[in-house]
């Protein structure tokens, strides 16, 4: 149970299935009750400066870049930073088909484009995946081969697994977005951003 709790509570977090033999449910046992903090792992990993600079340059030089938002935005409590990045750059935000329960971006916002559509004019040449699992390629979800994909996730297992990825970043989404916003502001004048 302790291992299940650790897996479920450590970012990027995931559901846990616990199976017990039926005869164990009708017996008494003893176990030490230990504070969960003794098993906690901080996952506030900051991205490298080089990765942030490269990502900012790619986004600023791209035509029709797109943000694909996923559940890790919520896990990292980065909703406000995602909104700030989208409004700062004017980039539209979509979600993948598998993230139905999570609402990392306001659905009534003019930059929210709903589910990712492979037939949309977005992305142009750059797609920024922020915490999305990236579903398997199919008729509803595919990315053209000339699109440069930048992925930021805490879940290494699902990072750069299905699609060719220009840049893979293992980092906390909130810290990544804070650094990316600052770098974009440094590289661009307010006039250009407007």
C-alpha cells in the first residue's frame, strides 16, 4: 500500500491498481504507520538554460506555432503560466483527445482551439507539447514530418516515444513556463510581441 501511495502521489502521478488475495482481507496484521513525507520525492526539476533559449527561439521564429496542453499542467499547478505564455505570444492552445478530464486552459478563452485536429492549419512548423501524453498516430491525431516538436514532461516513459522530437525536456511545467516566459520577453521587444 505504501508503494501504491508513493506511485500515485509522485509526479507525474498515475492511477494505481492494488490487488490483494481475498484471504488477506479477513485476517489481522500489524504494520508501522510512517509519515508519507519520508517517501516523498520532490519533482521540481528546472529545465536547462540552453533548452529554454532554444525553445524560445523556435517559438518566436515559427509561423503558426501551437501549444498542446496535457494533464501535467494541472499536476504542476501551471495553469496561470500557460495562460500567460499563450497571451504573450498569441499561440493557440489545444488539448489531446485523451485528456478529457483535465482542463489546463480556460475553454472559453479566444486562444483555446479545443481538441487537436490533424487537418488544422496549426501547427505550422513548431508544436510545443506541455505535459501531454501524445496519443498514438491515427486519423484524428498525427503530426506532419516537417513539424518540429518540443516536448516538456515529467513522465520520461512517455517522452519522445511516438513522434520524432526536436527537443525533449524533463522538467516541472510551472518552472519551465516561468523560464520560457522570461526568455521570450528578453528575446523580443514588447512591440514585436504585440
